[in-house]
C-alpha cells in the first residue's frame, strides 16, 4: 500500500509540475518584469502605453501605462520569449525582444523612444509662427534675428531664406534681400521645389518695383509665373504688389491671370474692379464687380460692392 501511495503522490506531483510548466509556456507564471520609458535625454515619460506579446503562443497582448516616473511593471509572466513595445504620441514606437525567466530575476528594462520626425516638424513650424508674428507686428529687427538664427540651426529648411529676405526688404536693405532670394532659388532648384523658386523670383521682382525698375521687375514676375503657371495665389500676389505700388496696369494683368487660373475664385474680380477704378475705366470696373457678385454674392464685402456699383 505504501508503495502504491508513494507512486500516486509522485504521479500527482509530475502532473502538477507539467501543468505549471504548460501554464508558464502559455505566457502565465510567476515571472516579473519591470522597466521604464525615457526620451533621448533620459527624461522619464509618463503615460506611455507598454504592450507585451508572448511569442510562443497566439493571444492578446498584455498592456500597462507608465507612471509619473516612467516606470511600468508586468507580473505573472511565464517562461519564454516576448516582444515588448512602448508607444506615446509624438514619439516613434520601439519594440524589443526579451526572454523571461521564472527562476531568476529579470533585468530592469529601459525603453528609450525618440521624438518622431513629424513632431519635430510641428515644433519647428510653431517656432516659425513666432517669427511670423514678429514680422506681422512690423518688428523687423527681431524677426530678422529670429529667422537668421533658425536658418543657422536648421539649414535643411532652406525655405526660411524667404522670410529672411522679406525682413531685409522691409528694412530697405535691398541688395542683401536679393542675395537671400537668390540663395532660396538656388536651393529650391536643387530639390525641384518650383513653388518656392517661383516665390523667390516674385520677391526679387517686388524689390525692382520698389527701386522703380519696372523692366527688371516685369522680367522676374514673368519668370515666376512661368515657373509655376498653375498657382493662382502667386499670380494674385504679383497683382497685389503692382496694386500696392499704384501700378494699375500691372495689377490688372496679374489679377486677370489669377482669375484665369481659377475662374471660380471671386477675390481677383473685386481687386480688378478697384484697379479699373484707379484707371478711370468705369465700365470695366462695373463688369468686374458684377462678376465678383455673380461668383460670391454672400461675401461680407458684397453689400459694399453693390453700393459702389450704384454710385458709378
């Protein structure tokens, strides 16, 4: 009897051990894993999602969230291989493969994540907005310092040369401004960026307008439109440059180009109307204003235009 009893105990023990081993293999057991999540500067990240997937058997991942110190913990892990992933908005996710032990203490695991390129671009765009705010406030000296510093630290963002040139232009430093626009054009050309290359050409044309060299200005404006012939905004802005410098003929030409590129856009027609008024061409002004109303009769400016037409 004693022998039979001993054998029974032995069989039960073996079955229990086999069961425990099977349970561990399924990703459940007595193992424990602890770690943290940090950024590239080793700053702890709170609120990162940590996912743990047992590789030896299919199943839903186990998840947890890092605390205020970036620390996370998993308990009740079985022996085997796992993939552990850290995710947080604004950062690139990271995945590491680990082997969990139930007998020995598992090493503390650091998951270091990098700020995503998209987030870096967002931050830089927000930074540029600060410079544009200074520019709009006509604080050209500070805006220039900001944009030049940004350009020095971020040479890959060659487009910033447009804003540097704009500040120099407003400070009447025309030669320096032209050099920045030329640099913009050269760098844009290397990357086949026709939009900014065209903008640079138009800005150079604007400076020649300010210098009363209409022939050179016209040459650069023509090149800018040829560079990007489907950009109605570019054509419209050239018209604005002429209009702002009391050159009605030039304004009319480019407002017309803008309206031809985008026929359903009402704005160029109202500006055409004002440009024709400046020339004393009442008939063409009325036709342009009516075209504006035909396209956008609900515009906040519509009532004013209707009154202007009545008065002509």
